[in-house]
């Protein structure tokens, strides 16, 4: 299992490092990212563990509308490149969607609260993206 970004001691998601109370958006985002991290860990990443098992098939989302369907191979070369490109695509989509949702959901926040919220969102998203590689 992967180490969850919120499980680390002194991680940058702590409110003491943000110097402000979490906004409703940040609280919602923390919960949603936690659920998404656990889903990916138990589903997408877990399936890759069967990659080099003979007669076993890995069938996972490519995050571009397609699927990866392979198995019985060693995690190197082209399949390793496909893995990292797919994971990068997922992370970019997640980060983009997060900031698009932030823009929509915080439009009514006062400007100072938006600024603090944006800093909090960045603190949530950066640890997630760093776990990918």
C-alpha cells in the first residue's frame, strides 16, 4: 500500500503550517482527495501488482477514455513508460479539476479568504502529485 499524504508527520497539509483556518472548500477537498487516494490505491495501483504473473491480466483506466489491457510482462520498457504516462495524465486531470472547482466554489469568498484558500489547495495538491514519482 502507498503511504497516504495525510499520514505523514508534519506534512504541509497541517493547519499550523497554513496559518489560517481551513475554508469549507479546503475541508471538502481534503475529504475528496483522501477518498480518491484510497480508491486509486485499492483499485488502480493494486491491479498493477499482477502485471508479471503468468496468465494474469491487468485491465485499468488510461484516463483518456481508453483502457490498458496487458499482463504476463515485466515492469520495464514500454509498459513502464505507459504506466508513468497514464499516472501523470491522471494527476494532471485531478489537479486541473481541483483548481477549476476551486475557482467556481470560492467565487463568493472575500479576496483574502480566496488567497488563503488557494494556498491551502496548493498544500493539499502538491503532496498528492509528489507521491506519483
